[in-house]
C-alpha cells in the first residue's frame, strides 16, 4: 500500500511538471518518512552521489562530446553525403539514407536523442522536398535514432554495466548484430512503404558525379566510429579512453581538416556536453536513491517470490517476455535513464536466477528502454524530431506506431534467439 501511495505521488509530480530528478528524490524522502526511521534520511544523499560516482560512467560525456563535435566540425554532413552515395538512388532513397545514417552515427555517440536531432535537422526537410510525407520522414528519423543505443558505443549499456558489473566490452559486442538487425528491419519497412505509396526516386546523378570528392571527404568522418568500436572490441583501449580519443580526433579534424570548428564552437560543444551529462547524472543519482529504498524494503525479493510462485523463474522465455512487457509499459510514462536505473537492480538478479545470459539480458533490457524513446506519450525522440522537423506532435504520434511495431518485432526475435546477441562476444572471448 505504501508503494502505491509513493507511485501516485511520483506521477502527480510528473503531471505538475516538476523536474524528474527532483520528483525521484522527493519520492525517496517520502518513502523514508513513511518508514519512521529518521536515521535513514542521511543515506539518501550518500546514495544520490554514489549513483554518479562510478568510473565507467566517465565514458558518457566523451561519447556525447564526440557526437557534438562531429556536428560542429561538419563531419555529420559528410557522413550523410556518403550515405546518399551508398543507397540514395533507389525508390525512397532518402529513407534508406536516413536509416544508414542512423547506423553510422550509432557508432559515434551512443545517444538516440543526439542522432534524432542530427538526422532530423538534415534529412526531414530534404525528404519532404523530395516528396515524402513530413510525418513519415519524422517517424523514420525517430526509428533510425533507436539504433544509436544498440550499436556500440551505447550510453544505456554503460549505465547498465555500471549497475551490474557486466563487461562493457562484452555488452558492446553483443549489441552489434541486434543493432544491424534493427537497421535492416527499418530498411525493409522503408522498402515496403516506398513501393506501396510510390515514394519518389532520388536524383542520384549529381551525387554520383561527385563520387570521388564524396569518398575523399568522408574518410575523415568514418574514422571516428572505427576508433571507438575497433579500439574497444580489440581490447586496445577502454570505453572511456576510446571516447576521449574520438573526441580529440573530431576536434583535430574540425580545426585542421574541415576547418569548420572554431574556439567558440568548441566552447559551445563543451557547454552542451556538460548540460546533457548533468541531466543524465542527476537522474541516475536520484533513481539510485529510490533503487536503494526499494532494496531496503526487499522489493526485489518480493517480486522474485511472486514470479517464482507463477513459475516464471523456471521458464526463461516467459520471464523475458514478462519483464519486457513491464519495461515497455513503464517506459511509456517515465524517462528512459530513470527506467533503466530503477528496474535494472530488480530485473537483473531475476534474470540471473533464471539462468539467462547476462549479456543477452543486458541487450534485451537496453532495447526495451530504447523503444520507450519513441512510445507516446513521453518518448523523447518524438519531441525532438517533431521540433526539428516542424511536425505536429499529434500527427507524429499517429504515424509512429508502425515503427514501434518494427522495433518490438526485432526485440521479440532477440528474445527468441539468444545467439544473436551472445555469439559475437563469445567469438571475441568477451
């Protein structure tokens, strides 16, 4: 009963527009107050700062900085030209460019929000000019952005690993095949929609005429994802070191290669990175405080006992489906970092007890939380692409459901076929 009251208080604060991290901290204090043990109040600040004081989380600001610097250095534009050269000449060509661009950008910053902003500002106007419905262009952009947290590097995977002591390198390797599967699913969807609704052919003649120039200009942009993914998978650098190297590389290319990055631009990129990192870390600290209270009240054990009573711990497939459904529903109404931080301490031990591979569950959990980024009414990527693409939010909400269906279908495929996530980490010894 107490937790029902606390949950109601938390959602009331969300409806009132109170910042999420403030609502979470207030919920933790209300929970302690309801226990009547005043000595526990001092634990909340400890948990709040302890949730942010994790070494592996240092990778997050470097990945965010890399993505921001790529945009300001003109490297993102060059990547889009490269994608147009690869897949832009077919029917619905800019739709393919959108998805392939999402795949490539996924290997840079690990953030769906950053990818949605970059892809949306570049491609939604271009797709509309080329004859695509603006709402479809926005929906495809939001869907393509979901690939960002799956293909390494991934901010969500770094957060998950920091909470479960899982191998970040192993999780990154486990996300490669699922990320490409998700991208392939959106490519197939674009092909189907393009044929059904007779989307236009893109004029690829002008792009092909500049083939040599585009390839030459794209080399510098393609090095950044190779630095991050190659360095981590090969075991040469840690995720934090790879992010730092990629950020330094993008800054150097921006100053001395493309010459589009200025000192003012670098300062603005740093400020933007600090803002985004602070938002993520504040939510993590606040959610960690609530998570500690949940563990103090033995909520994970209560949930485990209930699931065991239903026989789910003896049936890994049903457990994964149940936990995925719960995560999907909760993710519709709560910010994704908070969902991941709150549910991981409860769900991960259950998966371990059921004998589910930790890397497999980590990817399933990450994709679950990622899908929440485009599920109404809260999905952050919807608001981003609606803003940058100037699409009415209600219209986008109506258009987004087929893309959610494609992502959920990919998730079900991963649940049913664990080797899709575990084969590559095992082959690499991770």
